[in-house]
């Protein structure tokens, strides 16, 4: 009988025609197909197909979404447990399964699986251990046996590479999991037991009992260089002595049902929780700044740590949102945030920002020479570059041939006002004066909102803004 959890045909890049419409990407003798059949049977028998979300990351399981007719999410390498937590907490009624290999879970994803297991919320993790990186070329994995040859240990795994990592024992030693077991597939008896274990792990989640982890010792004939039967014997004779089978932890009879906050999607409740309001700020712009771009204006603000580029970028974003447009801010601090250059990318879109990065901005605001030298050449032809003439003596050669240069002494103005920290607000005013991105009052409204807890600072910031705007306007 056909299992409805599987698609009737597998539509992949070849169009899913003929035999390939019903074949998986797994090599002959691989254990993945067997494990996935057991998982599909459990989902079907428990009647949870419409509630199941399967999370598969990078590895041999990467194409599971072609096979399983359930909710599917593709995770970054090793991050399936973290994605699974997101699904479960966002939708507690979902049955969430993270399916991972040893190179994925036990290597790059080790922190994620340990943290998720210790959290203990009811999700199911199926961990397929074939002692090698199967998909990427047969390199040594954390579970590779001592002495085992791989493409990166042609002489066999030595002591200097460490010993095989026993994931089931590691996970069982944590407080969070309620059920941890290691199973194998090398004969009919072991396969039947593995099928029951997979079903039990899923059933515990359906009941809300807790976190369950099943490690499956699996064959990889291709990288072992053995036939299917010889690979089964290798698992039995070589892997099992290192990775003993059996239940490593079972506290399901005494487990307390983990509880976690159910998400709230009501806008009023969400806004109240973060101290926000549905009241709109007044808008002053007559329309989108199409004189810069007809649909999406990109800006970059760059300087050293402490220059205030990030705060100025935030104020631009708030101003755009107040005016009713979509706007994003992506900060990048980097290792040079003190003395070198850190930056913020801002987009203002008429409809929707499609990409938050600004590699070729319409406008650059540079607070120091390294920032101007680094990002000046990236500004689009015909764009605008504002820079702090207090500290930048001259722009890079040739830049004036491509863009409009607007030197304004941000730092000197701030010093004159007796408030050195407001040089970023001088820059914000200069941006308004030079580009007319939005009216002056649009920016000042966002500035006052940001300073509502510090009313004594409003006057000097407003003055700094207006001076910056005036100096930039005089050069336009």
C-alpha cells in the first residue's frame, strides 16, 4: 500500500520523468531510505501528516522536501535544531522533526543540538550516523572510527584527530531530553526495532512528553567501498562495539510536560508587549523621493566607532517609516569599529525593501577618511557623498567626476555647540539639506521621538540638525 506521506512522484530538476520520478538521490544500500520509510510510516500511523514539519539541513538528506508531503523547511548546515525550536514555539501543535547526518549534527551543528536538547521542548531528532561525510566526498566526520580510512584520513583516523564522538551518550547526559536511543539497520531484527523506536520518539512528541533523540547507525557502501551486505556486517562488527546499541535515557514515565509561552499574533497585544502604539506619527512628505530613485533609495553611513553612524541610520529609518514607507537598517560593526570603519546600510522603499544591503548606495555619509576611501568608489554614478570636512582634508582623486561631493564640518559644528556627540545629527541635517530625502520636519519629528526620555537634549540636537542642513543647502 502506498504511504500518503510520500509524494507519488518526485519532481526534481530533471522534471521527474520516468524512473527518476520515483527514485531518490540515495545510493544503493544506503540506510537513509530505510530510516525515512520508518519516519513516514510513523507519521501516517499517528495521523499527524497535516501537523508535521520536517527540517532537513545540508547533507544527504538535503532533498527530503521532494519526497515528504508534509511541511518542509530547509535549514543552514547544522542549524536544523534551532529552526525546529522556532517552528515548535511559533506553532506548539506542530509535530516537528529535525533529520540530520553526523557531519551536520555532530560537527558544525554541535552547539545547536546540545542547546536544543537541554531546552527539552517536545521535538524529535533523527540522527543518522554513517561515520563519514557522505554527500561531500567521504571526509572524516566526528563519528569516524579510529583507524577508519576516509578521503581526509587515507592512513586511517589517528589519535591526533581525536576519538569518535558518541552523540547518544552525550545527549543522554543532559537534563533536557526524556528519551534517547541508538538503533541500527544491519539485519531484520534491528530494522524492526529501529522502526518501533522512531515511532515512539514521534509519539512522545504527539503526547507532548518531551525531547526525543534517535541515533541510527547506517551503512554507506559507497564510501566504505563495500557491497550492501558487507556494509551491514561492517556496521555490526566495527561500529556497534564503538557505538553500543540500546536506550541511553528514558525518563518518560516521570517527565514533567515542558511548557512554553504560546505566541500571540494579535497586533494590539504585540504592540502593548513592546510598549508600542497604533498611533501614527504625522507625515510631512508630499510623496516618495523619486528624484533620487523611483522605488528604492539606498544609503550607507560609515565611520569609526563612536561617530554615531548607527544612530543616524536608525533615525533615517524611523523617519521613513513615519512617512509610511518600508525601510530597513542593517548595522555592520566589524573588527575595525574602533579607529577603522564600521557602517550601516539603509533602504527606503516605496513598496517593499527586497534586499537590505546597500553595496552600491545612492548616498554615502562618511565620518572619517577610511570610510570615504573604502565606500566612496561604490556610490552610484550621479549619487551624493557627504563627508566630515573637519577630519577629511580631501576626497579620493576622481571621485568628484562621478558623484556630487558635499563637505560639511560635522565634528567642528558639534564642538562649536559644546556637544561633540551631536556630530551625527549635524550629518543627518546635511543629508536632508543635500538630498531632500524627506522634509526637515520629518527628520525632526523622528529625532524628538528618539529623545523623548531626554528632553534636555532636544534643543541642541535640533540646532545641530538645522546648521547641518543649512551648510549642505548652501553647497547644493
